[in-house]
């Protein structure tokens, strides 16, 4: 019996819980019996070592934050085998996710996370502790949502040397650039539209200034390219200064503009707006994410997928769970 | 110590052997010590239970076919743990690959193959025997060369229900259609060009009439969609009747024409030329392959990669080897 705890019960955490409930039979064929024994949020938790009632937990959450045991009390006092960490991303110091993850590894629980913060703060520290303890540390959901990238490079392209990874890793920026390209609108006009559609946050800086893409790129660099780099090592230029005129010039040469995150073997790591041929796979439209992986044996491999969303991100977490336990 | 035998020592078999030699140290970190104990072709073999000299084997092969023990004698008489089956594809009855595979499973060896024939002839028979014996049966290289698709759907998208898979699975057809689209040439003109460039065979029927795509699609249907179908269940229309005028009409509506292989949950399985919007990921250019996988949780996922080539196909085999043994 695999005992699961979900830390952070926002959209992604709830999405995971729903899939665990709805797909229980199919999932148990793959990984054996499991039980969700705890869900926590920033205020409290619901714990039942015999398996919590997921529908009731989601209904309870709709009414406001949990009470009862805190996340740290759950981590220290409840018996579980795997923690699914979906608390809020904080790329400054990775907290509170980083502490959650380190404490869980110390007590012997496997980690699956969608939270970029802890990996930005200390990927190699987490990875070393997991290896030392012989525990799984899976993080497909931190980069590109449902776009399969981390395990794709690590396992499906295993045996290849990776020359570079270039990607469109932020759906908000890509939506804005696509609309500017198609509608000849200004950055400010499209941003307002994106905010109305909930594609951009009220404070859009984290996305449009390139930090979200940079955080994801850093994870790729440290996890897949054998690097040991910090956020301050990443060149970061956002999309806020791009004009409709720039798109006109690009278009006249059959190019468009995309925010491209690139890490390569020579050590370059940066997020910058770049000219991309309009028929290139990275000239992707809307909120989709895309990545081009250049390898020595397999040549160029491209993946595209939805970079965000409740079930999309939950799906990446579930794929990690199946991968880890089957 | 993993003892490996390579059956079929053409471009792909030699590519695998070269990678086993050149990447020995890195590979052994992932899967432990291994040794290539036999390589065979349609005439004979080289066998050394202490590990054959790969450079000498490749040099020997350049001079003509092997002599010595036949493939069946090697399968019956040599001790190995995993067979890499790269003999020539025969989609009529799957032989001789099918017999190689069944004999190896019976004796207790794992199977990794790039050979579509046996899977077209009897995927479920092979799969049942492998499961009964507790042996690995891996076949990433049978579909799309270096484009990661089989394991991607099976593992990276595990937990999802697959609505459909649509793909461009034959590089020769895609090259011909791309050139017709771009150069307004006739099918016959482009075919001649493709034959000169060795992109099309002297007898191109297997590719251009859609059989190669259909064989690959059949593997996807049986392996990934839970179906039990035969080649005669596949609707197959090739590209030989497509005219430059059809491209003109398509282009005027912002479409192009591609040979699309589709299998869906409702049971449809077919390979037919179709109109594809020019900005759609399946409107891919040249000899590349692409696939669009529609899932319930992850939404649309797209992969693209090189569908053929010595090292590309070998890379898919090596990824299976690492996946199976690490």
C-alpha cells in the first residue's frame, strides 16, 4: 500500500486528488494499492491514515483554508511513502517547498513536485539527499506542464549527448507575442486582453520579464545538462519592450518573434526574445509550450504541449507517480 | 554482466554496435557491465562469448556476408540475455524476425527490435509470450526512428486516456509531398529526385503506397490503443495520385497535403492523404516524422523527430536498452 500526501491543495493539488479518485482502478493496476492519507494547505490539513474522502476534502477546501495540523506537523507526524509537493512557487529562496522536500527526504518519503521554487533554490542539494537516501525525486510538472520534457530527455533520449535545449516555456508570453504578431496590437493592449482572459496575472512581471522561463530553464540546465548553475547565471530579457514594428520587420523576412529559453553544452543559459522562422516548430502559437532538443545520435527532437492548467499539470505528476512505482 | 546478441547486421545493427563500443563507459554507468557476444546476418555470424571485437566485426562485414553459425544456431546455441533484432522487415508474414523473436523469448532472452515485420504479423502473440516469461519486449525503433513515441505514450503520458494518435510516419512520402508543395513539381518528377538522393527506394511502392505507414500505425494501434487489429483492417491510400493542382487548391485555403496515419479510440485506423492547415504541426517538412497525441488530461501533445537513419534508429534501440536494464 503506497501512502500518498499532497502538500498544497490549490488547482494542481486538487487536480491530482481528483485523478487519484477517478482513475483509482486503472492506476492500481500499474502501481498497486495506494491511499491518499493527507492533504495540506498553508493553514492546515485533512489527515486520515485509512484514506481521506477526496470529494469531501475538495468540498471542504471550497469553503476556505483547512484547519487542524499544519503542513510541518503532517510531515513530521503522519506516515506516508510519497509526498506530492504542489505548494506555491517562490523562486527567491524556494520556501516553504524546499523545507517540505528536505524534511520528507530525511524521513524517507519519495518526492514528486510541480513546484519550481525548491529546484531553483537548490536542485543539487535535493538530488544529492534523494540519491543518498535511495529515494525518488521526480519533477516533470515543474517545466512545461503537460509537455513531456524532463523524462523524455532523461530516459527516452538516454544514450544521447544533448547539444542544446531551446524552448518556448511560458504560455503567457507566447500568447502575448502570438496576438501581437497576428493582430498588430501593442504589448500593452494584448497584455490587458490576456489579463481579462486570466492568461496573464494582475502583476504579470514574473511571466513577462522572463523569470518564469528562466526558472524552468535553470531546472533543465541542472537536471538534464549536467550543469550547476544559479538563477543569477541566466541571461534574462523579457518581452515588455517588443513593438508591433518589430513584428512587421520580422514578418517581411518570414520570421516572427518568440521568447526563447536556451541552454547549451558550451555553458550558455539565457532567456531572450529572438527571431524565429515562421515555419519553425518554436514559432508555436498561443499558450502552448514547445522545446527543441538537439542530440548527437537522434538529431533534432521536438515536443509540444500545454504548458499549464490544472489537469495538464496534474497529468505530469501522475506520470511521475506511475514511473516511480511501476 | 548483460550478454547482448545483435541479429541483423545492416546499417541499424552496425549503428547499435558502434554506440555500444563508443559509449561503453557511459552506458555501463546506467545499466551495468555488458558484452556483445554475437552478431549475425542472413548468412552467418561472429560469436565470442567473451565479447566480440566490434571494429573487426564491422570491417569483416564490409567484405561481405558472414560465414560460420547461422542465426538460428546462434539463437539456440549461444548464451545471451537480450536479443537486438534488426533483421530486414517483411510485413507479409514477419519472417524470419518473428521466429527469431519467439525462439529467443522461449529460451528466456529479452527482446529489443527495430523490425516492424514480426509486430505486424503477431504483436499480441509476442507480447503474451514475453509477459508469460517475465521478459522485456521493447520496440521504440519500429515506429518513427528517433522520434520518441512508443515509450512516450506508454510511460510519459501514462495515466492519460488516448483519444487518437495522428502522425506523419513515412519520411519518403513526406519528402515527396513537401517538394511537390514547394516546387510545383509532379509526383513523378519528385520521385525521381528522391530516388537520386536515396530518399526513395528503386521500387518505392512499400513507402508511397502507404504500406510502411500502415505497418507503423498498426503497431501503435495494438501496442498503445488496446486494439487487436491486422493490416487488412487498415484503410490504406498512398500518395501516387496526388497532383500539383491539388496542392494549388489546398494552398489557396492555407492548407497543404500530407499522408496522415490515424488511429482513434472509436476504432478507426487508416493512412490517407489529407488536407492539413499549413501552420499545423503535422504539416511538417522534408523527411521528418511527427505525431499528435490527443489525450484526455494532458490535452494535445506533439512530437517530431527523424524517422529513419542509422544512428537515429540505433539511438531508439539504445534508449530501450537503458530503459529495460536501469
